[in-house]
C-alpha cells in the first residue's frame, strides 16, 4: 500500500520537519515522522495515531 503525506509542518529555526503520512494498518491510520533538515534524514522518532486531528496536533508540538 502506498503512503501519502497528508500534513506537514516545519520549524526552520529548530531544523525540523514533521510529516503526517497515511499508514494503513488495523491499529492506526496515520504516522508522524520527524526529519532533520540539516542532516537531510529521518529522525528515529515516530508515533502512530487513529485520527488525523490527533496526528496533526502531535506534529505541531514536535516543531515548537
């Protein structure tokens, strides 16, 4: 199954991008993935959610 970015928030000062991607699974539908802008790579932190609003709120807090 393909994964799609449905929400993205960036904090240039902190050097972080948080993306909410679709993650079709019985337990959850969305996953938040963090990226280090300067290193150009995914950070090993992620969290899964059943509801898009919860995933978006968590992504927002990750970039504050």
